[in-house]
C-alpha cells in the first residue's frame, strides 16, 4: 500500500460541461489521513468562474484511478450553487476507505442528469 506521498501523486481536473463553459478548477490537492484508525482521503480545491457571466455550478465528480482505469467514483457538492464572474468557491470532500492501489485522483464537473 503506497504512503501518502506516493498515493495520488497526480491530480487531474476536467473541464466544465458545455452549458457551464468558463468554469474550471484551481489549487486541487489531496491528503491521506486516518480518523479513528479508518483511512481517509481528503480532496480540496477551488471552482473558478473565468467567464464574463454568472454560472451555475454543477455537482463535482471525484474518481480514483490507476492509469486511465477508474477504481471508484463519487459525486459531491461544490459548496455553492452559482459563481459570479471571476469568483471562486472552495470545496472539500472526504472519502472513507479509499481504494488501495489508486495512483491518481480526477476531479471533474458531473454531467447533467448523472
């Protein structure tokens, strides 16, 4: 089992759905920890609106990967339903018992209806 320094060494982010063009990610980080002996993975970052228009913020989708193979995925709230032009919103999600063997984490915007 890799330690926190090697696990999730690469963080990938994905673009916004077409309806929310102009949204992106900044400062995405991961941290492994344990609470009461239970392994946890914390993913933090910011959603940014680089467009000149207010944008609705969809659910975010996290995925644990080995190469391009997805081991596990989950959705979570960005903490705000809307961002004004140039605004940022911090997010945090904690995953209990993350899949062992994961080497990457990917954060994207969830597709509408998913």
